[in-house]
C-alpha cells in the first residue's frame, strides 16, 4: 500500500479526473476527503470507499469554504498529507467577446482556488511537521496556445508557475509540489466534444498514442507524485497526454501510416 496511513484532500473529486484520483488513493490505503461544489456527487463518490472517504461541500474560490474544508479534515483525521488541486471549470469564448465576469470566474476557480487551498493546507502541514505533497492539475494548454479558451489556458499556465514557486518556497519544509498537465481526457468536462463519433475519431488520430486518455491514466500519475516513488521530484510539470503536446499541430509522427 503506497499511501497507507496518509490523508488526502481531492478538490473537484465528485466526478471525472478527481474521482479517479480519489479512487486510486483510497485503493492504496489513504483516507480521502472529497471536496466539491457538488455535495451530492461528492457524497456518492465517497460512499464507494466506505470508511476511508468523506464528502465536503466547498467552493475552492471562497476562502471561508477552504478554511472550513481544512478544519473539517483535521477534525476527522487529525492531519493532511496530500492535497490535489483538481477542481476546474472551462467555458468557450473568443478573446474579443470574453467578459470580465467569465474571465474572473475561471481564474478564481482554477488558479485562485489552488492558491487558497495550497496556502491553507501548507500551513497545516508545516504546523504538524508533515512532509506533505501538493499536486496541481494543470493542462497541456498551460503551455500550448489555442483559440477561444484564453481565460482557461491562462489559468492553467498560472498553475504551472504556482507549482514551481510554491515548490521552491515549501522545499525547506520538505513539502513537494508538482503538477500534471493532462491532454484530452474522457470526463464529463469533455462530454459534448467526445460524444460526437467523428470529432472523437479526429482527436484520436491527433494523439501519437492514438487514444483519448482516461481519468485512471491521470490518477496513476497522481499516485506516483503523491507517493514516495517520487520523493526526489518537486516543481515538475508532468504531461499525461499520450504525446499530444509533442504533436499538437496534428502532423502524424514520422513512420506512421
Ligand atoms: P469535470 O468532469 O468537469 O469535474 C470537475 C469537478 O470539479 C466537478 O465535480 C465540479 O463540480 C467541480 N468543481 C467545479 N468548480 C468547483 C469549485 N469552485 N469548487 C469545488 N469544486 C468545483 O472536470 P475534469 O475533466 O475531471 O477535470 C478535472 C481537472 O482536470 C480540471 O482542473 C480540468 O481543468 C483539468 N483538465 C481536464 C482535462 C480533460 O480533458 N478532461 C484536460 C486537462 C486538464 P460541479 O459539477 O458542481 O461543477
């Protein structure tokens, strides 16, 4: 059991990638707090893991929610070893039409949420002298530009720098901070796009490993970064994208048909 005795918080853990990470951590012995805007979803997800999980309603963009989340995990389990900043939202809008409201909401959830959770949890880890782990879920679009998702992509680029700078500042406390940059993963966030068989096939053809990723693909990388298997890694951004970021312009790799 790679995470026996550990306590983890997974934000946005009610479904999709977060739910996959919660499952992977619980199956390796961790107690997992599933924090989500969607309390019913978090409760349903937590019930799959019996005693080793519990649900918390929290909006990661609201400081008081984050503080209450941290307090309730401490009250239940007495410690926090792992934080996964996974909660995220996206909307589609060309730059020239993007409203201040949409810009702010996406940045508030995706970037400020990770900042608030990291700060609050890191203080607890330091107070209890825990060699903790923080994992941020960014995206390959934190470094590959495209159209109509400027606000989302800027938030994901910010998460990569948040990872590097918090890794530096928290290293003296033996807290490691890394991030995962997923490519296209089959989750409810992408449901509309992937439901269309033609679009799905087009996407699959652009991925060098010729398939769309699953929440379990990301969860296995998160498990690696959460466990002692990665004990000398901090400040890294790990792509989990089947090679998509190597081939984003859609050219087939040399030698392929
Ligand atoms: P998802 O299926 O939409 O799940 C996201 C979860 O986060 C939902 O349960 C959602 O609750 C929750 N959430 C949203 N806003 C929140 C907030 N303010 N506070 C707490 N929870 C909140 O998304 P996903 O595809 O699993 O994505 C998970 C993370 O991976 C996101 O950060 C996303 O940007 C990133 N990512 C995903 C992909 C992909 O292809 N799927 C690729 C790269 C990166 P509600 O249902 O109530 O909104």
